[in-house]
C-alpha cells in the first residue's frame, strides 16, 4: 500500500497523519505500507512512523537543481537539498538500506547529468532514486509543460538502472511503494 500526504503543516510535514493512518490500517490488515512525506522537523518521526507500521518511506525530491526546485515548487524548495540528504541518512538508519526512496521527475528542467549525479549520491546512501518522466495533467498549472522526450529518458534510465544493479539496490526488494509498483517509470526494466 502507498500512503501519501501533501504538506499539511511545516512541522511534522505529514508524518503524524501517516502514523495515525498506518496504525489504523495495520490494525485491520497486515499489508506492507510505504509512507510518503517531506522530511519532518525532527528525525524522531522516522522511528515513530516505523513503530506505527510504515515499512518503507518515500521523501520526494521531485527536482534536483536549485533553480528548477525554486521555479517548480517554491514552497517545497524551502527545504534545502542538504536537509533532504540529512533526512535520508536518518531515515535509512531506521528503515534500512533500500527501504527509503525518492521520486525525481525528469523533464522539468534538470539536466540528465544533474539527475544522474544526484542519483549516484543517493544510491551511495542506500536511497532508491525513482526517476519518472513528468506527465502534464489537464487543469493543473503545468498542463502545457511538455513531457520529456524518449531520447531524454534514454539518457538517464539505462545508466541509472546499471548503477542500481551494481549497487544491488533493486526495486523488487523494496517492501512497498512507488519503486516497487513501477507503473510510472520504465526504470525497473533496466535493473535486470
Ligand atoms: S509508481 Fe505511480 S502508479 Fe505506482 S504507486 Fe507510485 S504513483 Fe501510483
């Protein structure tokens, strides 16, 4: 099960409602759960989420270059990349290597090189970078923003898949979550 939240506040940033929700689900059914939130203000939330039944965690960078982050997600960009990296370390210490992941949307302005460079850094931390092509959705502010070309994705996914394979950080080993589902990216097909 994938359980996501927006940013309901600027303190726990969704961790508290995920705890409450995971506890209720686990009381009814023993289903692997991935929680998804922004890095909370206290790393203690990672232990709380794990104790409440969250098996794996997603904290989504979305974009990796400062200019793109500020343009695409001015609110979320308030949390620095450095804070994300610290939070990834703290979360991996709780959930384990390969049980923490991050969504990165290709096609919003980051270069393929920037995405691969950050991905390499994440893989070294034990974090799975789930790189997904951006898809414009009608009725949203980015409805006219183009999706990346297949050629652009081909600059990223085969190389990233090989990096993941070499690090033995595989989507199939994640207990639950987007990388395990894999429906939004062809990345898993390059891990084999
Ligand atoms: S990969 Fe896509 S379809 Fe699968 S759980 Fe995540 S958002 Fe949903």
